[in-house]
């Protein structure tokens, strides 16, 4: 018998990215990598809240899918600090798929905040690591995030998988 997946809301994370956009490393023999530095942010949920430190980045790899869609492999390392002073290392991979029909709006800072995130696929799998006793329960979680791009960064709704 298969157990169905059940999720529970963990938090919303609002991440501000460094002004000026990502740093492109160009196309190497292995990938077309861009680095987006985290400038800060906040996370809020029923069991944890705090700030996202300006100490991480997304080392994304970009490609083009068979139908011209933009395909991004997400690779983030970040540091979160709870309001009561605990440090949490957060890593996540994921996928961002932007169909051709919305690529112009997705790339336009004046349009991106109005673009419904149901028109593109943006999913992550945050994993948490901490030595803080009061947040040790985070070390055992698998979570999924649903992302939305904004003109200044990203917002994730993060859910614990039960």
C-alpha cells in the first residue's frame, strides 16, 4: 500500500537578490552558469521566523528546452537566522521552466510582479541543517517550495512533506 504525500505549510521566504542582476560566467564546456547573490530577506511561518542573511547565492545553470522554453537548474546555498538567534544552513536545488509565451514578461522587471506564477514552473527542495536544539526538528524534514519571481528577487511558499 502506498502512503499519499501530505504537506504542511512551513514558511514563506522572501529573498532579495543583489541589485544589478546575476553575474554570468558565460558558456563553458559544461554549462551556461549565472550567479545570483543573496542580498537578504525574511522568512515567516507558524514555527519559525527570522532573516535571510546576505551570505549566499544561486549558482544556476541555464539551458533551452526542446520547445524553446528557458530551463534553469537551481543550486542555492544560504544562511538563515531565526529571530531568537539560531543559525540555519539552507540548501536547495530545483527547476525553473519558463515557457516561450511568458519569457518576455518574466525578463521585464515592470511585468514580472504581475505575472501569475502558474504560467511557469518553479519548484525547489529546501533542506535545513542546524545545531540549535530548539530547531533540531528541521534537520529531519524534507520540504518542497513553490517559487514566484519578483522584480527584486524570489518568494517561496515552503511546505513540509509529512
